[in-house]
C-alpha cells in the first residue's frame, strides 16, 4: 500500500488497495484506518464500485447510518446525490434535487445535526459532469492548531448548536420539509472534537452551526463565521477533481467540505454511505454534561 500526499498538510491517495481488500483483510483495514486517522481525507482511484461493495467497505469503520427522511435513499444505508429525475433527464435548476445540491455547496460536515454525529462519509462517483462538480475539503484540525493557545483552551470548553433547518434556510425558505424539521431538532456538541487515537483537536463547525452556548446569538454567529473563514482561507483547501471510479472518504470530526457548481445541463450521480461515530471515536465526550443528564 502506498500513501501519496494530496493536500496542504492533510488528504492522501491510497494506492495498491481496493475497497474489497479493506472489507476482507484485517491488516489492510488497519493500515487504511491509520492513514484515515492521520490524513482525514483518503482517495481510492479506479475502483469497481457497487452498492454492496461500498457498504461492505463502509461497515469496516463502524455502523452505517440509515438515511434520514426527505432524502433520496430514505430508509436505506445510501444517500443518493443526483440531478437526474425520474424521467432520466437532468432536472431544472429550481427542482428540489438541484436546490439541495446548492445547499451542499455550503461548507459543512455531515450529520452534525443528528442525535449521533458521523465518523466518516464514503462517496463514490457513478456519473460525473465533464466540467465542474469538484468536492473541496479543509482540515478543521489544522485550523484549530493555527489558533492561539489561549483560544484553543477556551474553545475546548465551548459548545455549539447545530440544526439542519438553519443550513437549508440559507438556500431557500422551505427547503427543509416539516417532516425533516420534526425529525431533526437542534443538537449541541463541543466546539472542539479531540481525536482519541492521536490526541489532536479539531474545530467542529459547519453551515449547520447557528449558535454558541452561553453567547448572544449575534456574537455567536459572528464567531462561527470568523472560524469558518479562517478554516477555509486561501491555500488551506484540497480540491478533488472527480474521475470515474473514484471513491473518497473523509473524517467528519476533523474536516469540512463543499461541492462545487457544474453546468446545469450536465448529469451527476453520486452515492454516499455515512458511518456513525461511536464511543471509540470520541462521541461520548462531545455531549455537554447538562444534556447528557437530560438524556
């Protein structure tokens, strides 16, 4: 197995290994898992991807999420990200599929708005546009490490609120359905997620983040915006240009990502599996003590 660095201090391509190898071999999984903990974003090129193979690979890292209400793939372990309608044609720009792709163009980390947040997401390229449609990543671990030590200490004891409806409202009113809002109430998590394997901390923020516990709303939003701007400053990103057969996985505890636009007449079909974080991934330390007691 070869590990080829890709981004500015994070992200790597894994060569000489297939998804099937990881699913079947404990030693290969251990090597890939170590690279995941170190590099946060991993690329596997030239994969022969099937739904079953992607799910078997994903299960190696933990329990797969069941896709939420309101998404393509609801009730399964797959999230379908597409602009192709039931008639096989690309949907118009005001279609809900297209609007949700616009929401994914905001900087975010997956599932921070859920009762159990995500460890990793695995995204496979099935149909990709000829131009555009890249996925851009930043390391919130490196962003945290760039902060003044006094701020690091302060933020380790801070908590932030996340809500699915908050991010969707940035794109269009009503983009989050009443069923989604009922199923996904606001969630509060630590502002810093410390990795239990290597001890490194990372900012845990996203477009879903709307408030800081104990701060006035406007001041909290300003802080969230400032931290996001610092984390995504020029020179900090890895932009992945998709090729057929690509599979990318990323650490939702230590990164943010966003999709990039592509021509509205070109189809795109991607399949994502998302793995829930467990106690071994540090999720139990993320809940505020007061909320732990309430639960």
